[in-house]
């Protein structure tokens, strides 16, 4: 495999040189990010290589400040011969930008000082190209053997990546680290008479050995495809209890995080902007952020600005404990950064039910399990929610037929309040650890 062209020490030295030059050339402050990435991916279809690619890339993003003016320039590679011109260009641009007193470096006291623990984020794997190809071929073959009605492939993929970066600024920040990320996925096609359906399964991890093994991933993809083949009659339009399977449940939590981000709260784009002191979810609902999960997909030592991150309660007993802030919107709101520039880190939603979708369905006479949504039908200002969907009918406590061409709608404010149960059937190695969610009185149109 390819190796990084620069050590962490070398990146740190380059970063400090760039910052020093920026100050020498007339900037009052500066910040930069240097990145290296090495990625390899293989796509297999019907036992043959559709695509195999290994790439190396590097970049520098530099922001210079002239008092309350700022500008950013980017270089597509770490080439020190181009750095002087980039610095001069950034300073020239900064002199022509509008004044923005809120856009400046993070407060010095909030910046990370030292990395003192190992989060297990860098786990390079020794694997040849042929081994990688063989693994993807095996994954596809196993998927085609699981069920006789699921006998066509829509492709198997494996991707591996190594990343190396430094963040630095003239407030004393100069920190970075190396990470790895791995992914494998399988998409299958099933048939029943004239009906064909496709479904997939995937697995992500910081360590290649922590990915789901090929047999388990193949079983999962085949089962998800097969359950779509038992197609039933349409569900009548109306209000029903609805179980949002894990992948869809995660998107509901992701929307919630967006609604309580400083950006949307400050600009009053979120329908929750005036409800920060109100109970917005059931009294038992808790959402926690933990950036320090060992080998966590969203683990981090600091945020995208270099601000120290911390474990914290975001929502407790249905109330918002704090909104997610970067330095810019924190200043606009008269607050401090919460270390969430770039987003949240490893979210955990407290479960109040032990079991999977089948156990959740046992006390439902008529309802639906949503297994797929189509479109991005959320108006964050009003909370109005409407998406295309497909799912599985619930009849007398049993999950029965597959139905599609549905519309799920409502207001997200009401939907959050109507959450009845959250199961503990989490997806492993996920940035949002949330089980399936049962919500009452959801509008379904067929």
C-alpha cells in the first residue's frame, strides 16, 4: 500500500512555517489545515472487477485575517513552492472582504493543548490488492447462496482509507493525528414472479478486523432483500403506529441534531429556536455525545477548529441541555463553543425497550415498519415532514407483507413527542447509536 509522504512532525513544521510567513506578510492572524489521504476501493459485479482504484491526495486550506477581514485559499497539494503565492493571495483577498467581527480564531483557552489518550483511530491493515479483490468476490458469492429467490448481485464493494492531518493557527494550535476508515457493502436483487427488489447491507469501522464478516453481511443483505419479495395489498391511508427501523431512526436523530445546531438556532431556521426551554421529547428521552469512544467512527480529540471536545448530555428527560456550537455562532449568540465545529461526535440515544422490530410489533394491531425513505422532505423552519417510503405491514402483532409507494407525513415536533419506544437493536460501529423507534399517530398515505 502507499504510505503518507509526510510524517506528523513534518506536517506540523510545514504548518508553523506557513503561519509564520502569513504573519510576516502582514496577516494579523491565520489558520490552516493540511490533509493527506490514501484510499483504495474495489467494486465487484458478477465475480468481475468493475472498478479498482488507489489514490493519494493532499491539500492545504489557509485562512488569513486582517483584523476583522478574512479570506481563505486552498492548494490541491502540499507543495511548498506555491505556499508564498497562496499566502499573498489570501491576504490580498482578505483586504477586500466585508468586516465580520464574529469570524476570528477560537478562543485560546478553548483550544486543545495536548493529545493525552489513544482512541484507537489509526489501524492500518496489511492486505494485498488481490486479497482485497478476493474478499469482495467472496462477499458477493456468499450473498448469492443465502436464498434461492435472491440470486442476482447489484455489486459488492470494499473501501479502505488512511488519513493524516494537522490543524494549526496563530493562537498556538498545532495538532493533528492519523486515522483509518474501512467499509464493505453488498447489494442484492431478488425476484418473485414478475417482481424484482433490491436491498443492501454495509459495515463501517476504524479497524478492518471490526467489520462484519462476509457471511454475516451476506446474510443480512439477503434477508433484507427477501423480505421485500413478500408483497401484500396496500395499507389504507390513515394514522398508524409506525416503527422506524434503525437506519431510518438514525436519520430522525440526525435531523434533530441539525435542528439544535447553532447555525439554525441563530438564524431562526429551526422550528425549535423558541423552544429551548420546553420539553420537546418524552420525559424519558436522553441523547448523549461521547467523542472518546475507542475506535469510534465519529471519535475525535478536537473539533474542526481545534477546540477541545467533551462528553456531554445534549438532551435529558426530553429537554435540550445545550445546542451544538462552533466558535462563530457561539459568539453571535453570546455563548462559548461546545466543540462541535464540523458536527457531533458519537451520539447515543437511550433505549427503553429490549428487543428488535419483531418484539416492538407484538403489541401493534395495525401498523407499519418503515425500512426505506425516499427524498428529503423536512422543512426545518416549520417541522413539516413528508417522505416517500416503503415498509412492512404489521397485522395483529406480526410483521407480514412488504408495501411500497407510500407517503409518511406529519410534523416533526409532534412526531418527536409521540415517540413511544426506542429499542436497543443498535447498528454496530455507527456514528449515531440508536435502535428502532416506535412513533404513534403517524400519517400514512398509499
